[in-house]
């Protein structure tokens, strides 16, 4: 009598074909990664100066505006201003102290749209209005990002 041919083992159990086993392993691995990896959260968006925006009048104390806020990498600062009178320069610490549009890391980005969104990396960042006299009159902002 001839033995029956099939996919079973000598013990009578069966084994999944290698392709099916590989696909099952891949599905489990993807599921574990999805559970173990937190979803990237969108940063918090802050309107600089709140309703007043980035301006000289009404006078906004930007140091006071920052007080009590904790900024995290990925947060977004939105500078809203009148482009006829203002801009936003992302400057070095020296540029902030001396109200000079100076290079930050070899460049000094200057924004001119009137509604600029800046995504913050970790560190301390400095922003000033580059219009002569505006920074020294208080249009400057220092932000520490965690």
C-alpha cells in the first residue's frame, strides 16, 4: 500500500509554507512597531504677541509674552505684521543684543510675508524686526525651546 503524500510532517502536524510564515512575521513586526512608536505630534502654534501681533503699536512686551510658555521642538511661531513697516529676522544672540541682523549659523533668514510661520528646533532662538529703530524699541523676541 502506498503512503499518502501531502504536506504534513511525520508527527501528523502541518507547517505553513515559508511565504505565509514570512508574511505573518512581517505583519507582527509592523504591528509591534506601530504600538511601540508614538505618533508624531504636531507642534503647538503660537501667534507672537497674541491679537496685537508683531508690532510697535500697540506696544507689546515680547519678554512678557514669552513668560510662562514652554516651547518644544516642532512648535510653530506665527509672526503676523504689516509688511509696510516690519519684517522678522532670525538672528544670533549678538544680533539680538545689539539689534543687528547678523548671521545665525552662516545665514540670517529674514521673513517678509506678514504671516510667517517658523518651526522651532531645540535651543535658544532670537528674532528681531530689522526695520531701523524697531528692535531697540522692543520688537525682539528670545525663545528657549526644549
